[in-house]
């Protein structure tokens, strides 16, 4: 169950009505997804609740990067308790081989 956050979802969350930053927000979508997957893998994507948590985290990461006007995840975001607790929860999923 892979549910990807869309550009329209991100723009709505950021309260951006124009397409002016469309390419930039698309880059933030990609960066945030890569960050989450590099931290916890992809096994969480089989659980609906975990996907919802990952989507929430992705929105937070995108908002932080959008506010900072950069594609780097800031240290204060990485150390944020909500960010850490969601990453910890998502990392508990694993793929049996």
C-alpha cells in the first residue's frame, strides 16, 4: 500500500495557491520521501496506519524545508521529538526475506 503525497496535497498543506513554486515543491516531495526511506526503509508501506504517520512526517518535513527555502533537512527538524518518534515507529517495520 504505497500512498504518495501529491503535489496538490503538498500545496494545500502549505497553503500555496499558485503554481509559481510547483517545481520547488515537487523537489521537496522527492527529498522528503528519500529522507524517510533512507532512515527507515520501505517496509512500513504495507501498514495503513504507518503510511498515515509517514505522510504526516512528510508534510512536516516539506513545510520545514519550504519555510527555510532549502532542500536540506535541518538538524532541529531531525532532532524534533515528533519527527524522531515517527521515524522510530516506522523503523519497527521490516520485510521478511
